[in-house]
C-alpha cells in the first residue's frame, strides 16, 4: 500500500542489468492500488465538499501523493526498459535476438519498430543519396584490418568487395575492421590484439 | 586557430604543449571557499583533471591533427585542374578548403562532445564532409591496390568517418535524453537560428510521440481519472548547465562573471586554458570564441 | 614443383588475394604460422586460418573454405599426400606446401603449377627422377621424355610387329618393377626435414621484414624438432648457429650495449630505447637442458628430464638414492631442492649451473649441458625456448570433452605472444603435469618390465584404466613416453642388440569406441631419426586385413581397433623379422 509495490518495481530494474520479462502482474496490482486510492479520494473529497469535513483533507493529500508516486514508478519502469532497448538497437542492430523479444510486451515491440523507423529515416537524410550509417565506427579506428577469432559458428560473411568468407567456430581471420565491428559487438568474433 | 603542427610528428606537439602549460585552474580553487556544495564540484574537477591526463587521451586528440591529407586527396589524379563540385560551391561563397572544413568539424565535434546541452547544428559542415568522403572514395577506387597511399588514405578516411558519426551520435543522444526540453526551446526559435536540423527535429518529434504512445498504451490509459495525462512538465529532463568544462580560448574575452561569486570577473587570453562552469561560457562556445577540450 | 625463392615464388603471388592457411597441430607449424600471420598483418592481407588435426580435418576445412580462395597454404600438412587427387581443386586454385614431413608425395613434387612446395629439396631426399616414376600408358608413344626415342616407337607401332610389341611389353614390365623398387626405397622411411618456422623466418629475412619476435618463433620451432627428436642432431646444431647469428644481428640493429665479459660467454644483451621501462634480453649460452627448471623445483626438474632420469635410473629405488646423492654432492640442501627454483636462495641459484656442470661427468649426465636460447622481456618474463615448447605441447594436447582441440590450438597460438603471459603460465603448469604423468607411467612400465621384445622390435602397451592415462590418447605425450622408455630400456638392458631396436607404443585412444593409438619410434643407435614404421604399419594392416586409421600427417602414428592390436603386432613382427 502507498507505493510499496511501486518501489518493488523500481528495485527490480536496479537489480538486473538485462531486460527481464515485463512484470505485467505487478503493474496491474499497482494500477489496482491506484484505483482504490483514487476511489477513496473521490469519496473523501465529495465528503469534504458536501459536509465540509476538513478533517479528511490530510488523508486525501497523503493518498494523492501516493498516487503520484505510483504513477512515477510505473513510468520510470517503462522508460528505463525503453532505454535499455534503445541501447540494444545501437549494439545489435534492428533485429532483436529471440531471447530478448520474448521478454517484451506488444507495445514495446511496437515502440522498437517505430524507433527503428525514425532512426532509419534520420540516417537516410544524411549525406547525398544513400544516407550514412551511424551505427558503424562506434570506436575510434586504430587499424584497417583486425585479427579476430571466431567464437561461434556464424556462416558465410560477405565483404564489401564481394568476397565470401566462412566464419566457423575456432578459426582465425584477418578481416577489414569495418566488417568485423558489428560481429565483434554481437560476440561472434573476438578481437585479438597482439 | 591554425595549428602549426608538422605532419611528420603528429601527436607529440600537442602533448608537449599541454604539459608545458599547467592548467589555469584558479577559478576552480577559489570556489572552494563557498562551502560544502562546492566541495563536491571540486572533486569532480579533480576527477576530470586526472581523467584528462595526457597519457589517457586516446583518439580524441589524434583527430586534431592537421594534415595535408585532404588537400592531397582532392588534388590527387585531378592534376589540379578538375576541382570537386562540392568544394567549388563552397568556395564561391567563402574561401573554404577541405582542410579547414575538417578542422571546423573537429572543433564542432569536440564542443558537442563536452558541452552538456545541445549546440546549434553544423549540418553545412557535415554535408560538405560527407560529399567529400564519397568523392574521396571514388578517387581511391582509381588508385592501384598496391599503392602505399591507399592504406594511409583509407585509414584517414576511417578516422574522418568516425569523427562525423561520433558527432552525429552525440547529438542524437542529447536529443533523446532532453527531448522535451529541446523541443520546447526549439519552438521559441525562428527557422534561421534553430539548433536542430530538419531531420533532427523530425526525429525528436517522432521520438517524443513514440514515448507518449508507449506510456499511454501500457500504463496511462489504465490509470484513474486525471492521472491519465502525459504530464510534460514533470517528465522534462534538463541538461546540467552547471557542469564544469575544460576550454581553450580562441579570442581575447573580457569580463566573464564567475558563477557563484558575487561580482568576480576574469579575462581569457587567446590560447589559454581554463576549467569553468558551462553556463558562464555557453554563449562563447556557440559563437566559437572558445572551444571545449 | 619446388619454390626456392620464396619471396618471388610465394609471398608476392599470394599478396593480392585472400589466402587460406591450414595449419597442423604441432609447435613448429604454429610458429611458422605465427611468423606468416605477422607478415600478413604488416601487409594488410586478409587470411583465414583453420587448424587441422588430421587428413579428414584438412579435407573438410578445404571443402568448407575453398570458395573464392585462390591460394591455399598448408603448414606442416599435406606434403606427403597427393593433394590434387585428394582435394580435387578447381583449376585456378594454387596449393603452397610448407611441410617438414618427409618424404614428399611425388605427385606434389612433379606437379607443374598447381602444387608448389616451399623450400629447397634436401640433399639426402633422393627424389626419384620423373621418368622413373611417371609414364602415361596411353600416351607413352608420344611421350618424348621416355627412355626410348619417340620417333622410334611410333614407327614400331606403325609396323605393328609382334616382336617389337613383346620387347616393348617386357620393357614396360621391367620399368614398372624398377619403379616399384624406386618408390619403395623412396617411401620406405618417414622422417622430418627442416623446421617450417625456420623457412618462414628465412623468407622474412630475405624480405627484410624480420624482427626479434619472428626469430624467437623460429627458435621455438626448431627447438621443438630437437626436443622431440624429429631431426638429427647435426641439423639442429647447424640451425642453432644460423639462429644465433641472426639473433646477434637483430639485437645489434636495435642499438645494443654489449658487455665484453658477456660477449665471451656468447651472450647477447639488448636494451630497447631507454624510454621504455623494460629491457629485452636474448641469450644463447651454455645452459642446462633441464626441463622447466626455472619454473619448477630442482628435484622435480632433475627427475623429469630425460638425460638425468635415464642416467640415474630414477625409476628404481636406487635411482632415488642416487638423486639424493647428486643433490648432496652439489651441496644443495634437500629443503631447497624441493622449493621452486625462483624461491631458492640467491647464492644457490647463481651457483646452480656450475654445480651441475661440475658433477655432470661423475654422474654421466653430460648431455644436460648444451645450448639453448632464452628470452627475457622485462624483469618478470624470462623463458627458455624449451620451456615454451613444453608449454605449447601441453596446451595443444589439452583438449577435453568441454574444450575442442581447435580451441587448444588457438591457446597455443596465443601463448607465443609476449602479452599473453597467463596462458603461457597455465601451459607450463599443464606441461609439469604432463611430464609427471609421463615419468610415472614410464616408471610403472619399467618396474613391471612391460616392454616386450619380438626380436625385431620392442613394444609396450600402456595399461588401460589409470586415471592419468587419458593424456596418452594424444600423440605427443605418447611419443615422449615412448622415447623415454626406449632410452631407459636400452640403458638398463643387458641385451646387446637393444640399441638397434625400434619401439612401438600403444595406448587407448577412445575407450567407448575401443580404439587405440599406436606410435613407432626409431631405435636409439640411429642418429638419423628415420622411421620405417609408416610403411610397416601400412603393410601390416594389409597383411592382417585390419582397418587402420592413418589420419595423422605423421605416418608413424596410427589408430586401430583394440581387438585387432595383437594380430597387428604379430603381423608387424613377421614383417620386420
């Protein structure tokens, strides 16, 4: 009561760094709590207005603050999940891995898609014709080619000049940095520096 | 603001200059006397000084290097008679070379990186540079694969691309963080003096709309009565303009009032370096009189 | 086709395209590959490296990666196989072979263009003439290179004279008999040639792209050959001189300060630019060939080094006493000898080398004094080339159910870079464990007298069941064990013929599939480590109709079913008798 559940919701965010399944049950409970607080407030404020019973005013105020706090908690919860999702977009690209996708609710998936859309629109507007990809070159470039070890089977990779390379677990390659960058971020390749 | 660096010794001169001239941190230290509140800011200052240790500086500084790369590549195989259209356009308006565009964009990038709030956009520079990049890539295709220059040029191109992407990313991050604040500020500006480009503005608006949509569908619509509103005021995040920044003065500036003090004023000599609250120099950064480092 | 000028005939040709590196699981191959990788990195050449453990692995790796790759480089694999036949490559693909296994397959040698062997043919390779081996039956009449002149035979054919025909057929029969003998002589022995890492280093040197790291890797590659007895000692001494010259050249280039006194000990000290807080030393000096002694205790190191263990007969109880005696003679307290070498008293540590040298003659362990290279990098990083070889061997063979062999290979590769000290340390720990197991198993074998003599060769079967014995499923520990037991047997046996006998060792490879691994090593008395077991195994398998899995590039290592082992050994005995 009075925002305790909201606190639980927020601490869940704080405890885990990755995206957990959306806690719909808890949100529903908080919404119910808000509803009952609100109903009580409506009843009390009616009482105040009708009977001029000023003694009820402090409790109305308390409930109002609890309501506001609950709302803030829920919104913070949603906002922070969204932020993590946004980071994933920059890290992994426009397609989410299934293990994350299953933890999202419909509205979030929709938000992700529209974020994708507006980001893509923005990137297309840059440069002259085919746009400019902002998700490459995330780290300052040091060399043109990097030595990488393949940690997971990936399959075929096509380079800019059309060459095809098979990335298989436990093989070692020297590849152009720009091609490797997203794969290193996805954890398929491991950067080896000597 | 021309940097007299020999291209053979790319990084050393910068570091030397920094170690020769100790930080002029007197402003920060005077703040100490104002009580506990400033103590924390003092710590942040100390912390950032230690972070600014020259040996820790990575690529950021490296990009400040002036080189003749752009000149060379634009003249490469053109024998000087065929000039790029992009450059021509700009040249007609004002005398701008590819090299100075690069320098300007590097300065804009550093400013954007270190300033807490969003700065006026420099899409002119970005567009020009992007055109240059495409042009250079075209030029490079004509080079022999074995040519040593090719490697160097590609490396340099990668660095320029990094500067541009990082600059644009920094702006996007700020837009996403301070969406409501930026949009409301933007609404008060006329189309000539607005900070965002058209595309950025659209992105910001869409971003805000998406968030509102998300909030509404998940939570707000289920809330009782007047709690359903999307309260713009309470959701606004504002940049911390009181943050301390490192800067170097380009021109001589007189009479900056030190924030927090009653009427203390300082003057900045050209080339001198300072640590000061951003709010005191925000206008100077925007006008280009100082640059953040 | 041999390519002698590697820069022109190999490096410049592969420079334009992406290449595929297929690297065998051995230390020399890894070192050669590391040198090549560094060169490729300097020149921004894309490559794909796939570790291959055996023939099947190689074929699979080739099939998976052959698309769009024009240059395929085989390091320490493939030279002994007919690659064109085996892999069926597209016309445009070119194979470059850098292989220390001998003999080369003749099809590889006489391939016109597609297969190129890097390096010179060795003088003692005795490669048969082309005409003696190849003769296309259908087109023999047009074949101008045949012994008979072409015009002569075309005329005989036109005349279709029966007599001539018979003569021709007889000639052909004679030729093919001769061919069989030549081929038999050529392929009879399997042995090793010059270290691949050395060849790569020479190439780098010719291109003036060599540096200290590369020479260090070349040193490790050739040290491995010496440690595992792959090449005769004459060759490795020559190599050592060559390497030493390069070390001094390279260190001088760096602006060295050479102390006169140290120069007398043929020690080279190099100091990098003063700005760097470390110095890097490369030493070659008369040093102790004790395994890992810098990273172990003196007692353990003495016990697990082959020369001391054999001369002192450390597997017996008396041997143990002799070891104590040696330590006492040296004046090394027992408590100190049980401490890590690095934790021993400074005075003892400094005198250790002289103490051993003084007593070497008395205890007949002269062989532990020899030359070796040491790399020092900073103050903490001081390793002997042999230390690294043992560490890498242990890393290569550390595959288990959870770790794929290819992963171990890459660990061994990492262990060569100076920045990956932790991997090297873990390798050294693994090496200690491996040496301990080798010694313990050999001790059991010798005490229980499990070495059997068939008259023509010795064999030993490592008993199943012991928990430590799983490491003998890998070829290198088994090879080390075989060499150790053979030397110990020869040293302690009363049989005068013992030094002339080769040894076959066998251990369980996979208990569930009932497979065992078998390895043959040449006798002690031969200075030239040529082993006839490659062919003998093949022949014995044919005679007994048993299936052997000769997947390893070293043909003296095979796998077969455990049930068939007794039968196989019998066949081998009758074959070699």
